[in-house]
């Protein structure tokens, strides 16, 4: 089975808005994530976590990232189509109209 890294993007304003939501509302929002996780079953290798404060490193130093990656998960599936099917109806896409999900297949490292 192949592994897929799932990246959740969200506009900065949506992430800032979420930080101001009371813990009770945040917990309610997580219920939809837990339902999605249960639907995935053992295909969900790592639910992941929210991300913040991304830094872009280069030979010239570092700066704030502009990718707006809000979190990640790791799935396992037989194909990209199966991974995409597991992401259908994902609660992240209902959070904000500008939220997106990107999914990438991991590649084996030669000799490892």
C-alpha cells in the first residue's frame, strides 16, 4: 500500500479566526474530524495536527512561509484515486471557502 501526505491549506485570516474560537466550539469542530477519521479506519496512518509559524529556509537565510499550510495528515491507500475518495466530504473544506486540501504520494527512497 502507498502512503500519501495530506496538506491542509487555509487563509491566514481563517487560522487567526480559529484561534479566537472558544474551546467548546473548537471541540465541536473536531467532532467532524473524528467522524472523518473513523470513516478512514486503518487507512489513516496519522491524523496529524495543526501547523503554524511556517518558515522558508534558503541559502540566504529564512523568512516567513507564504504557503498557508494549516495542518497535515498521512493516509495509506492503493492509489491516488482511493486517497482522494477518502478525502471526499472532508470537514476542512467546509471551514472556509478558500480552504484547500493537497495530497501527495510519498516516493520510496532508493536503497532504503
